[in-house]
C-alpha cells in the first residue's frame, strides 16, 4: 500500500496550494508546475497530488505537466529524496523507456508496488538496474516475479534472480513454475552480470523473434501432425521454432514455456524434460482449448496430465475429463477418480477400448455395474 502524500511535511507554500480553500488561479498555476517559493521536489509532489484533484480540468493539466516536467524541475527533484506517493505518480506518468525512470528506480523511498510496476513495464536497461538491489528483491519477491515475467529482462538476469531466491529459501509465488525454474538451475554455474548480453540472452531473443513471426499463422492451427506410425511431429511451419527452442538450456526453455506463444507451449509441453513440460502447462497464458488438446495427446508428459487432472477449473470441461480417462499416459490415480464422472456410453467405450490400461477398463466396468444397481 503506497502511503498518501504527507501534506503536513511540506513547506508552507506547498501546503497553501493543496489546501481546499486555495484560490482557483493559484491551483491552476500549480497544476502547470508553477509554485513560487517551492523547491523542485515539492513542485513534483504538488503536481502529483493535483493529478487526483476532483476538478477534472485541474487533474488533466497536472497529469500532462507531470508527464513532461522540464529538466530544471525534474533534475533537482530526482537528486533530492521524493516521497513514495510522488514517486508512484511520476512513475505512472512518464513514458515507457524514459531515462528518468532509471533514476526513479533508485530513489531510496520508492515503494515496493512502484518497483513492481517498473519491473513489469521497463525495458532492458531499467530491469538490469532494478535487478541489482538483491536485498530489496529478497524482501519483496513480487519484484522478482515482475522482472522474470517481463520479456525485456535478459535471460541471464532471470536465471540470477531465480538462483538468488532459491539460495535464500524465498519462494516466488508470482511465478507459477518457480519450483521448476529453480530445479533447472541446481548445480548450474550462474553467470555474473555483464554489460554485453550472453549467448543465452541472444538465444532467448532469437526464439522470441521466430515465435512472433510465426504467431499469426500457427496459433490458429494445429502445430503437430500424425505420422504413419501414429506419432506426432511438428508441422513444417513450426520447425524453425522447434529448432530455436532445441538449442536453449533448460532454464531458458522453462521461461519461454511460461512467457511464449501457444505454438511454443505446444512444443514445450511435449519436451522430454519434465520440468519444461510442467512449466508449459503452468503458464498463465494457457487457454482451455490447449488443455483439451494436451489432455488428448498420447505424447503429453505424464506429469502434465497429472497437473491437468488436479486443476479443478479445467476439469469443469467434461471433454478434458474424458480425454484424461482415455489417455493411456494419464496416471491411474488421476484416471480412476475421473471414471466416476463418465457417462454410460463413455464407460461402455472405455470398457471395450484397447488404448486404455487394464485397470481403467476394469474401473469402467465397475462403474457401469454401480450405475446399473442405482437405476
């Protein structure tokens, strides 16, 4: 929670402008950044406060002023110690990519919520600056999550953040696949921060470029096709993406599984490494149609099917439940619970099917008998 502006701590000229009884002309001038006798940091605080003034005309002018403060005001204000409220309003007002944001991120009184916002929306230079304050990151893991989930953050930096949290026993709950990401780095040598991007950074960016180029064509179509022996292989369209992902280390695959496109998830959910596959299904980007496809595919990893089978929201879709029961790779502990939800014609189909395991067929037979007794 960002504290409100402490008006009482401001000097008399600032308090006078912000007082409810202030003359409208004085308030209008202040909204434009003109406050005689006030220091630059106080001018910023006043303009920030006026962006939320009930008079729409005042708030509109103040918002425009805050987004384009002149250097003679903004420079000295950033050299001083701004209040958390003023920092937050300024961070939201400044255009993305502004160099001023980098100085703002180093303000000693910046609130965690403001750092999360900057970590989530900042470019590479800004995320690198935020990532250096390890003490602050460990105290506020949401900042780590925001950096990791920002594609502008270098892959090598994302690895250092996950390693930092794991070494200090901090679980970053904002990253759904945090445990997979941490496990992928166990025993790995974590590269030190450098000015130049690492090979892993470049590979991550290359995959992003390939995925973006393919997204419009691929994400509306199946990304796999069946071969003569019933196996599935990537379509010709996604082969370049398949190659780009294949050359990446496990930790980078996990991050692309979380942040990437549907085409990437279709590839990575089938990855031989269960950490990568699990991260793909835990991605916050996953949509229900993907879950339907993954639950039906015999190439889907057992762990992925287990995760799907333990997700109550996805199991509201009956097709997902039937797919899981019908899939021979679904762990029996998951399939056996879902047999109870099958309809009579589905149970009869399962009873006759040779694609499911004997225990599932037996469970279907038992459920049919129970249904017969209850009719």
